């Protein structure tokens, strides 16, 4: 097992994306990597919800230990519920018939 892991922490805002490559000690968790990235201090609107983090598109707990090469992702809330949008489009299509 390596002593240090090469990882990256990413966040996509509405107008900009941040990608912070890091070298962290083995055993570092998702939340520790986010703190080490410094993103929370440079993005004032970043509200970190424990259920809004993941590794390579899969939601994980903040205490999840990282592996070499992992990409930690911070998710932002959806602007609209996809199910509600689908229902509204279907209702509009029915109305047009």
C-alpha cells in the first residue's frame, strides 16, 4: 500500500468548475480530502452536505477512505426535481394532443 495517494477533488458550480489535484497520506477520508483541497474557503456558496459527496459518480459516506487515483466529487443540489419535470412535460404533451 502506498504511503501517499494521488487524488483529485472536484466541484462544478453553475458557471465554473474547480479541480484540485492532491497528494494525501494513505488512510485519508473523503471529508479530509475536501478540507485539504481548500475549496470550502475559496467557494463561499459551497454548503457541504454529508449526502452530497461521492467518488467517481457514486455517493459515499464522508468517512470513506480513499484509494490512489480517486476523484472526490462534491455535488450541488438540483435546481428542479427531474421527476417533476418529466411529469410536467408529459402533461403538456397530453394537453397538446
